[in-house]
C-alpha cells in the first residue's frame, strides 16, 4: 500500500507519523509546499493552483492521497476530485461533528486558518452539526507561520486558549494540522477545562474504509 500525504508545510509530517502507527507496513510519501506556506491567508484560486501543482508526484502511484491541510481540503478537494476522478482523496476538516457529541456546555472553540473559517465546506459542517452550538473562532492567523518557523509565541497561544476556556468552550477543535505539533501545549493551557481534539486517528480509519471499498 502506498499513501501520499500533502500539506502546505510541516503539518503533514505529524499526519504521516500517525499513519505509520496505523499502517506500519505502508509506503508513505509526503510532499509539501513550504515555499508558499501558509495557505490560510490565500484565495481559493491560489490554494487550488498551488495544491494541484504540489500533489503531482503523488498522483503517479498513490493508492490514497491525504490532503493533510484543512485549508487545502476546504478550498481545493472538490476541484481535485473532479480533475482526477480515478484518484482516491481524503481530506481533513475541523471535527465539528465530534465536538458536538462531546460538548456538555454546547460551546466549542475552532482553531483554524482564516481561509478555512471562510470556506463553504466549513460552514456546511457548522450548518449540519453545529447549528445549535455556540462556536468561538479565535484569531489563530499567525499560528501556522510560527509553528512552521519554530518561532512559537507561547504568550499568544496561552492567552488565546485561556480566553476561549473563560468564554465557556469545553471542546477545542484543532482545525489545522500545523497545530498538531503544539497539541500538548494547548492541552496544558486548557488545564482540564476543555477537551482538545484533532483527526489523526480518524484519518487512519477513513483510509482503511476507502481501501476496502
């Protein structure tokens, strides 16, 4: 089995590591577009063009291509599926459905890029699973760049997480794979007030289902 993993930057490496745990015998190839990271402040047309160009090496022989980028999934996956109808794609999206099932306070926080939060796919998830929830969308616009450059401002992250917890969120959704690298830090700052979720395990399950079809 050969899996291709694409992300704009280093977030894909975290996803690939999780996939290795689920599929230890798989061949997993990662590609990124670090020259153009972050994607979260780009237009839909730019994200489609950049993603399409970056995944070309993966189209050769990947059984499944995982778009390990919430922004690329939100803005580009439908275009890619139409352009390459015989290629299996899996996208990563904010876990609104899971968050809705976990929250007791009916209040969640979604940490994601501006492009993801503006996207039709994200708003479709909200309409389908989160219409009865209070959804806090803190400004995380600088996070991907900080993580990509290993220049993390802990004060900014701590202040953001403390604020969403004070505002009543008991579930924090990590809607960008870059943020997976600081999940433990976010859990620490939440200090038991909120559950922090991201889709690493769910990706492996989805790959298995897709390959069995």
